[in-house]
C-alpha cells in the first residue's frame, strides 16, 4: 500500500465578510477535494493543541508523527538544512528576513516589499564578505533562499541558541537588540556576535547599489536583516525507523525541506516548483507519482495558500486553493486506486483578517481503498468537523496513515 499527503500551507481560514461569511476554502470551486471528502473519511485537526497557533516548523514535525515539544530545537537550523547549508553540532542558525527600516531603525516593511529572489541574491553576496573585528574566530555564512527569506549560520566555539530575536515581528516597532535568554557565557557571547553581524549587515545594505536602484523604481530598500528562531541541529528518530516507511517529500520551501530531511525523508525537486503563486503544482504531482514507484509515502507541500493570507489577498488565496484542487484531481486520476491513499490537510490556519497563524483546527480528508467512509460531502473547515475521524491532533494523522499502510505494530499481547 502507498500514500500521498498533500499539505496546503495555511489553507484554513476564518469566515470572511467579503465572502458572505464563507471561508476562502468554502468559497473556492473544489470538485476534487470534495470528491475526497465524499468518498473518504474526514475530520478536523489541531496541529499542536486546541487554540495554540503553530509555526510551520513545529506543525510539520507534528503532522509527521513527532512530539514537537520534545524534538524541536529552533527554526533556524531546519531552514538551513533544507537549503543545503551544512549544520554541525555547535552551529547556531537563524531564519532571517530582508526588511525595510527608517533612519531610526523603525520597521516599515518586514519583507522589503517581498523583494525578488534576484535582488536578494545580489545583496547576499556582499553580506557574506563581512568581517567581525570583535570576534574574528566566528565564521559567518549568509544565504538568501526565496524572496525576502534568508539564513544566517554562525560557527564558533562556545555558542548557545538561548538568544532572542532582532525581529520585533510588527511594523512600526524598532529593531531589537539580540539579548541572552540565559545568563551564561555562551548565550552572552552569541548575542554579542549576532549584534555585531547585524550592525555590519546594516552598514553594507544602507547605500548598496541594489537598494539605490530599488528606490529609483519606487520599491522599498532592503536595508536591514531581521533575525529570529535561533536553532541548533535537531536529533530526530528517522521516519523510516519510526514507522518502517520509505518516504520522500516534494517541497520548494527550505523550512519544509529541512523538516523532512532531518526526518530521514528523500527530498525531491519538481521542475517549476517555486514556493510562490506561479508554482507548477502539476509538476509536483507528477514528481510525487514517479517517486511513489519506489517509496511508500510521499508528502507534497504547497506554500502560496499561506502567502495570500499573510498579505490579506483573499482572491489570490481562493485561486491557490483551486490550483491545489487541480493538483489533487491529477493525483486522483493517475494513482493506482487499488493500493493508494490520498490525504489532504493544512499545517495551520492563517487568518486573512489577522494576517497571522491562528489556533483554529484545519480540515482533513483521507481517501483510499479501505477507508470507512462518512457522510461528509464537501471539503471545508466546517463540513469536515462532522466526519468520522473526529477531532484529532497533528501527530495522530501520520499514525492513522501508517495504520492504513499496514505499518503499525500491535501494542500489547
């Protein structure tokens, strides 16, 4: 038996006034997702716990069957690993944003107008050249990933992940000084190094030719780097050992690739997969189906449903949900129905009102040859709540799928 799990990032949402009280998922045309709901079993899922808004990192860890509170060691290292940056024991990694600040270091735009990957790459090349006069022993690696996103890795003796963010997480607030979260020599040293790095970065970016060009084009300059989510190399029981399942992932975003990689899954590249609105979802489906010939389980991740909510672009979110639906339709039409399960869910709800993750549950549908069907007729946040799976936790989903694949061992005599 085989299984495909589709995770549409941030697909869950709130009922919206502009949609006459419907969520974007309820407003979208989703015949293929509705097919899974009608012919499968449904439920709703709290990725972590009821009312707790999860980050995408811990949500994916939970959905893959891990106790996120026990295995999570920060976002930065997962992001770095997913982008192919080497992370060794003792390295400290941060998730970073190119951002825009005024002369008083007040944040104007946390994503520098969602700077293009091309512009960010040109800036990143010069940031890699900074030299730390106060800490010459520290090795600095800085890589941009997709659009405004970037990774900072610091390698030096005696570091600690117990340091705060420089990112205030809100527009209109001043950039924060990184501070130690524990009064240890290691945390204090790490905070000093990060603050020196970020100050050097700001000096490079302030008058950089790329930013001068952006200002001329009416675009916000990417004149500062915000960092958050200090992390170290996690220790995770590999997925194949945990479940006895050969697994792969089709994902463009470094964070998700990193989670899946540390879980021991094979990472696959799909032609045209970008992590943005232009991503080729049919290419992702084709890549997953090809991988399923040798793997037991393939995860497909789609990011842009989340982007739309963070930007409060409701129509774009509906368009992306319908794009996901077409991908699911391709999977339904091309899998071996006698031996393949397809599950669809989201890693969290992203409210188009708050433009942030919330603690609301997300819909789940599981379709396949031996599923006990229920009476749900459409795939949405409210409809799936009436399904046979009931209300489950994120870490329950993978165990449910593993059970359908015949991989779960009996507990007890």
